[in-house]
């Protein structure tokens, strides 16, 4: 049986190897430990092994863990689940990042509710890259207008784009989904450069992080490969 610390080691090596192979600079890809459904003790174990950034999908579950782990310095909380309007205040108050902003109404609420004593909330726009009816995410065509509007929101820092392409599609299609997201970010840098750092591509999970890194991922979101099956 492998431990969480061992798993962090092996995922970190996978990231390093893929980063090198892609000709990218060491340290340019960050590991987000996706800890949804996992108990606070397991996050504490990961923290002891050096992990600082944790991704959560459910607001109340995350707040409970934050309370249990509040003595851990420099732990960084990322919200990655679907965002309902009635949850924006808690997200704005408790998280450092929200990767899953998919409409302006949500961005506006997060901006209005972010306490001015905190640094701006880092956000990514979630894109529905495979145009699936059921999936959340905005359309590629909406991105520039959304970025222009977010430029007027001082309590948000627009870091880039996030997607959850269907990991079960054939490899070539998965790669093309990652590439589409990377190209969309490049396009935003040209057309909406005043909107924020635009330095982030949140894509790749346990099974496909190498391919995502080859296509430009800067955050890979990894759950199963660290904590085991949910
Ligand atoms: C659960 C989840 C992940 C992690 O997926 P694994 O396959 O367990 O690595 C990544 N991103 C999002 C948005 C998730 O909900």
C-alpha cells in the first residue's frame, strides 16, 4: 500500500519529468491536491509532506476542514467545484483561488463580496471545451467580453483558464481540448491584456497530467493519484 507522502513524491516526479520533456522551465507547473471527500487528517499528512495547495469542490465540506486545519501556516485553498450564487460569499471570504468561474454574475458577486482586507481573489474562467450540454463552463467565444468586464473588478485577479475535458475521450481529442484552452489563453493575452496576469492554465488530472503539461498546464489538479480512489 502506498502512502500519501509516497504518492506526492511520485506525482511530483511525474510533473518534473513531463515539464522537462516539454522543454519548460522547472517549477513552472504546480500541483493542486484535490482533497474533496477526504478527511482533514489526510490533508494534514499531505501538508507534512510539503503540500500547500488544496482543491475543494464543496463549500461546507471545505469550511469544516479549514476550521480543523487552521493552525497550518501558508496552507492555500482553491475552490474548483461548480459555483452557486448563494455560495459566493463563503468562497470570496475563505479561498485564495476560484478555478471554476463560468459566468459574469458569479464574478461580480465574488468581487463585491471579497473582503478588501484580503488580496484580490485569484480566478480562472472555466471553459466548456467540448461544448457539452450538461457540463458547466462558458463558451470560448464569450471569453474576451468576460475578461473585459472583469477588468473593472478590483477585488479579482484574472489568472487564466480552467477546463475539465472528458478524460475518457480518445487521446488525440483530449490533446486537442488542452490545446484549444492554451490557444484561447494566448488569444486573451493579445486581445485583453489589461485584464490580469493571464498566466494560468488549470488543466490535467491524475490520468492525463503529462499530456496537459505538454500542452501548457500550469496547475494540474490531482486527487486519485494522491489520496486513492474516492
Ligand atoms: C475531482 C476533480 C479533480 C481530480 O480528479 P482525479 O482524477 O481524482 O485526479 C480535478 N479537477 C476537478 C474539477 C475535480 O472535480
